[in-house]
C-alpha cells in the first residue's frame, strides 16, 4: 500500500537504547532482563487546515458601522488512534513509500469526530487569545502516517500480557500543554 509518511530519522540501534530505559527509569524496570523485539509501525494521523472567521459580539456590532469579517487559517495535527490534537506551526515534509498492510494502524475513530477534535482545539487556542466568537470551516484534510518503533518485551505467548513501549521514529516531539 502506498502512503505518505514522515521521514524515519531514528536508527534501530538508537531505538533499542530508548527501549532499554536509556531516558526513562520506569521503562528500565520493565525491560530488566527481557528480550526486546522492535517492530516498525505506521500510525495514522491527520492534518486539518481550518479557516477561522471572527465574529463580533452584539455589543461590538453596535459600535461598528460595517463589521469587516476577519479570517485566519490554522493547521491542526490529529492523532487518529487516540483522537488527540495539537497545533502545527510549519508544514510537515512527507515522503511517499510502499509498505505492507500489517505495518499500518488505521483510525479507531470516525472522520467527523476527528474533525470536531481539531475544531475544538482551534477554538480553544484562538478564543483564549482573542476573546471573540468564531466560525470554523475545514478547508482541507490530509492523511499522514507517523513512524513508531514498537518495543515488545519478552516473548509473545498465549495467556501472558505483552508489555510494549512506542518510540517515535520521526524526531518530532508533541507537547500537550494547552
């Protein structure tokens, strides 16, 4: 299957260091003495470009003679497996590759729920800064797959719980402090 992915910037050796608990003591405790298997997976994400139209409050409408519509575009990055959104400043550089079907993890959510999540984040960001009402319209949507190394600890056996740790392989960091 041909998909658009973010470029893989992390090597397998570096991912093995992270899987062994290089930065995280909790992961080091899980990995203690267990065999680590790495698998490269591509998780679906969506990039929404939305147009925001600012609407004046009734009090401001009375003060202005001709209200001029103010518009702005905003880019939102939505994880389709967890339905979480983040603001995207710059456009992402992608590459087109062909991968097998079992290396792709699609969306768990419906399209309108992902779009509503993106719209809610855009509204929360802009409303906090401007204090005005707004109308949100989706201009475009693009599916992008983000690469992850999935570290599986121990052997996969029937009846045992598999411990795993996802490691982003593209070098981007996502912060959710809004």
